[in-house]
C-alpha cells in the first residue's frame, strides 16, 4: 500500500510495522524516530500499520518522543542493575525530575558508589549496543499484580489494585518486566544518549533536551533539590509517597484526614515564611514569582494574612496592573501577536518610581489595568506605607532584577513558588510537575474564563516557552522556594478535569494529549471537595475561595 509521510508517498508492503516505514523515511528527519501518529492516535513502532492514511513520525525532538525515550531509559536502567546485582533483587526508585534528569535512589544490599555507578552505565551501554527488543505484551491485571508482588514492587502492585480494566500492557526487556504510563521505544538501540552522575544521597539519570542527540548540561538548583526532598520526605512520613498509597488511604476513609494534615502543613510553612519576613525590618518588598498555575494569587493572600498575625501590615499588589497599553507592547516576531509574557509589556520605569516613592513613605496613586479595553487607567487607587508595612507583589517577572532595579537588594525578599508534585505514580514513574500545573490550569480556565480544555491545551506550548524564557532563568535568585502542591489535589481536580478532557473530539489535534491526561487521572480515586476549606490554594482552581482569585 501507499502511505504519505511529509507530503511524500512511500510504498509499504501489507502488514508492515511503523518501524519499517520509519526506516524508509528516517533520512527526512534530523532526530531519531521513536513513535508514529496516524488517524490522530499515537502508535509504537512495533505496531502494525492498519490502513493507508497519512502518517506523522514522532522523534526524540518532540515532547511525546522525549517522554517515550525517558520511560524506556528507566526500563534499561532497571535491567542493567538486575544484571550487576543478581540475587539482591535490587530496585531503582525514580523519585522526581531535577533539571533535565531524574533523581534516583538505589534500593539494594550493595551501597551505591562511583564504581557501582560506572558499572551501571557500562552495562546500560552494552545493552544499547546489543539492541535488545523491548517487548510489549498483554496480561491480566491480577497476574501483573502478582508479578510485581514477587518482584517486591509494592507501590506498583498497589496502583494496579485500583485498576478497573481486567487486562494490562506490560513491557519485557530480556526478562525484566515492568509497567509504564505511556508508550515505549521498540528496542535498546534507540537509547544511545544518557549519562549517570552521583548527586547528594542518590544519583541522576541525565537525558537530552533541546539537542536530542546530546545529553543536556546538568545545572541543578540545590534549593529545588532540597525542596523536593523535604516534600517527598513529608509524604513518606505520612505514609503516602505514591498514587497507590493515596488510593489506599482514600479507600479506607482517610481522605478528610489527608486534606486536614496537608492544609495544616502548608499553613505552617506559610506562617514560618511570615515570621522570617517580619523578623527582618529591612524587607519591605516581598516579590513572588512562579510558573503558570502555581497558585501565586492565593499564596500572596495567605502570606498577607500570616504577616498580619505577625504584626506587619501587608499591601498586596499584582504586577498585571503595570501592563502598558496594548498598543505599546512588543509583538512576537514570528506570530505577530502581542507577547503578553514579555517583561517589556510592563511599565518598568513607572513601577520603580512608584515603589521607591512608597519606600520613602509617600502617598502614591497606583495604576489599574483594564483588561477589557487593554489600557492602563487611574481610578483613585492610592497607597501609602507605614513604618513597618510591606508590599506583597506577585507576577511572573517578580524575580527579574530588571523589573525592580531601583529597589535595593536588602529591601527585597524573593519567593519562587511552584507546584512540585510530591507523589510518584509508582517506583519507576514519577508524576510530572508540569502535568499537575496543566490540569490545574484546565480546571481554572474553564471556571474563570470559559476556556475549553482544548483551547488550554493548544496554548500550553506557548505558555511553557514563556516560562523557560521569563521565569525559570531567575528561580535560583529566590531567597525561598515554596512548594504549592498538595498531596491530595489530583484526586480532587480529577472530578473537574475529566469531563472537560472527554469533551475533546477525536479529530482535534489535542486529542492524543487529552487521552494521555485522562489515563493519568484514572489512576486516582476521586476525593470530593466538601472538606476543603475556603482558604485552600486548591480553591483558586476549583472555586469557592474566600480570596478574590
């Protein structure tokens, strides 16, 4: 049969696989082909081609290709450690993302050191050289649970306990069996680019990123690492390090306790921050920044409440009110659209003039941005700081020193906030922080803007590009990194996000991503929102917040 790829037509024998087609067209692609898309559905390369409809090849330069590559690398790593430490039943726990790497720990009788890590890397490279197949097969969910119980993977076994389907797809690499959330590459020969490095009390598995054929530089944030480890440690103390453990607690009636403990722990952390700020009278400007759907607005109000409890008068301010008139804003050179996430859309000079005047104790009329007209207005909004007052300023450019260049460093307290997911799906599948924020945004956009999940998914790529340009480069300049993720939130957001994702039609370009997120949310038992208080950060997304969010 004839199949079109990139506007070229190729002759393919009947019952061929997508890998056969990939071999025909690989010279047309800069990066390695690892998946295929046909009829708006993703397919593994080992799958058979069922019709002559056009095919799009997915490479390691595409986000779905990167995901498949990283999942497959974990299976490769687990097989390699089995070979190195036979008889010990070793397991590598993949805990969270750190820069362009996974932070991992080894669970084995043998202690991890540089010699063992070098052997692990050498063994992985040997497996890549041999190009062993990664076989996918279907088995019953009950049998899969028994496999993972025998392999001493309790979190994977717990996860499958709540799976409603009677069958499941597993992957087998030379006898090493595992379950993964998503598609895989067909063989180990596809996994040529990686590295391993000792880091803190574990090690990191490093991946390519923008250059798909080169391992990305590893420049981790120590603050991020410590924040993630602290969050993970707290969830382990609670006995809920994974989705399966959360489901166990929900199934046994523990949802309310989890909500109460999670909210109390977050309130304590915000209270400690307020004490730290109040304890230094030089800190007059609290600058809060973070990526989309991190909960910046709710956090700023809750921090303001805690500052009042410390005897400090806060004055919340959104940087959105310093937007310039739309006709003065820069435009994206490619799309021609106004680049609303550029710092040059803000009136930097006016902001610095107003803040320095407030610092001197002057009474200042602050601007208010009218989003309907696209213009900055004056509405008689005056502000004046008392001797111990502080400004609580939130916005995506809050940590960029260019924004507040006239404010002395000693007068600023900078907070980076992000939803750094505390749970893992299981031993080898970390839960993506980015997916957590995306699901938050789907729910909030629908409620507050009437935006469909399809529209939110369409704009997410540009949102992420803006974060990489305008937010992430400044995160290490923060005095504190605050984790706004709550251990129970995905089980609540599921109730709101699933109907919206199911509404995306099969012919939509966003359909494959919707399917992926639906599968993710189906791992969670639902938690109803009734026990969530009206000051909770989750309320910013699902509604019912006491704050104007």
